[in-house]
C-alpha cells in the first residue's frame, strides 16, 4: 500500500494558443535545416571518394614483413600469437634454414574476420615482423578466403611497403641490433 504523501500528482501543462499552432517549433526546425544547407558537406561518396588516412597508425589488414634479403622477417617466437586477445593467429614454427636465426614460420595464418584490429600483435613482436597496414577494404566470398596465410601476408607487405615502410628494417633477429654480419643466407626464401 502506497501512502498518500508518497504520491506526486503532475498536472498536464497548459499550451498557449501560439504553442497549439506549433508554429515556433516549425520555424525553429526550418531554421536548422537552412543553416545546414549552407554548411560545408562532410559526407563522402564512398568508394568514389575516400577519406584521407593517418597511414602511420591506421590499424588495417596485417602484413608479414620481409627482411633486407626478401625472406620473411618472422622468427617464430609466438609472442604475437600469445598476446592476441582474439586467438586469431596460428603459427607453426620450424628450424630455420638460415644461420642468423633459430626458427622461422613454416605456417602463419591470421583469421582477419576474427581479428579485432587491436594492434597487440604488432606491439608484441620483438623483431617488427608483423605490422598492421592502412588497407581496410579486404573482401572475400568465404570464411576461408579471409584467413590470410604466410604467402598472402607477404603479398600485403609487397603491396604496402611503398606506402608504409617497415617500421624498423634493421631488426631481423634475436640479436636485435641490426648487425647481420656473419649471416650466411640461403637467400630469397620465405
Ligand atoms: S590486431 Fe589484435 S586481434 Fe588482430 S591479430 Fe593482432 S593481436 Fe590479434
Ligand atoms: S611476434 Fe613477430 S617474430 Fe614472433 S611469431 Fe609473431 S610475427 Fe613472428
């Protein structure tokens, strides 16, 4: 049971004669419409028009970087896979055929549909081998097409390196100093 003192009675507000005509509100609305008609248009007609991007920090499709000799720069340390909150990176590492690193990725897949583009993988990589690019219009007809394997990730690097150079091309192994003296490369592989 509710006490009478707890009940608040709200009287319906009385409208004046002008308010009942709704003219002030209509004039107000027209004024807002007219004001916007003469403002600069900010809507872009995508895809004919594209917004200017901040290339340096845009987090789009991934790429696997190549080192100075065209080989995949990844050393299969699994740091990105471990850091990924969406669990969308899958790496199979194996013994490297090159003397300057112990391992390299035999398989490297990223599920671009599962990815939340947080950039944690890029942050975690000790050799700057994985980076997010300014590419954002990735399309595919099947889910499988949206899983980028090592070859596709290297292709993204080839496509985007002119637009966004590799962050730290000097780092290419656990030594981390860019000193590649003594490297006996097998050359050009992936
Ligand atoms: S951007 Fe984030 S979610 Fe996507 S692969 Fe990298 S760590 Fe995972
Ligand atoms: S963190 Fe870098 S080096 Fe390590 S597995 Fe990922 S991409 Fe390769």
